[in-house]
C-alpha cells in the first residue's frame, strides 16, 4: 500500500551474559511508567549502543514506528509514523553509534553523538533527505531506508538545560538530522486515514520544540 495526503508494577529482568555483552535490562511499558516517576534502576540510567528500545513522542505519548506502508509521493520509501499502541514490535529501534561519533569508544550515547536508528523488525534505518516533502504537512520527509548512507545519521541533543553528559532514559531529547540540520518531529494534528488510521505523520522540521521531543522508554538496555 502507498500513502498520499488523501489516505494520508512490573519486575525488572536483568540477564548476565558472561564474557560477551555484559548485562541486559528488559524494560516493560509498566516499568517505563514507573521510571518516569523517578524509579530508574541504579546503573541503568543511560541509553547505550546496542540497546533496542521504543521512542515516545512526548507531546502525544505515541511511539515511533514503521507500519510497512510505502509513501505514494516523494521518495516512495517506507513510511515512518507514530502510533499509540506501545505493544507494537515494529516500534523497536536499535541504537548504533557512528564510528567517528564523540562517544564511539564508550557504550553510552553522549550529547552530540551521531547515531543510526535501525528498526528491529524491518532492519530499515530512520532516514531523511532534503529533496522530498512529507505527504501531509509538507515538511521534510522522514522514511525507513533499506540501504545505508549518510542520510541515516542523527545527532542526539538533550532538551533540558544543564543536562547530563550522556543520553538519559526517560529524559527528553532531540534528534537533529546530520545532513540537513532538521529535527525529527511529529505533529499531533497530522493523522493518516486508511490504511493506517490514527497514525501521526513523522517529518523533519526547523525547530527544536515540543513537537520534536522524544524519550527512550520500553526496550532492551545493555551495559
């Protein structure tokens, strides 16, 4: 299918992996809610390379996802949206630090790190490009890209002033597209109809504002 403007109290599970990847923390939706209230586990405060997680759009409390529907305009690559069902597996994204990123030698993603977000279900990268417009708002298109190129990279910016050096779980961040300087955003008033009714459009915009804030919530965290 193609999209056009017209259609447009949970237990913590810690697994020790001997001699390999260290430890893993599984965070459920209920635990993410508890963490948002100040209950993050000691030693698991940071988002690290290799973590696979869900990104919440803070303004609308929806999750970044790939519905496996292609755009009918623009690049005609896979659409990226947000939607409210936190159980969707297509909303899991793996964090890959760029080789020349500031914190490439450390597991934690630092402020200013360049990252690639790879959908764990489709293996497409979160991608953008300045030469295509999103179908509903006319902003810069954001897509799921099957290949790998420079349009996949995003810089992590902490939204809070005086924020910690590293990307914190449950703390709002911005993702600035490296190639174009635009910010990953979702506009709650831009919702698709069929075939993905209720999904919000995701695009890239000029401002680091409330529409562009995201938080790392459910998922698998490594250290």
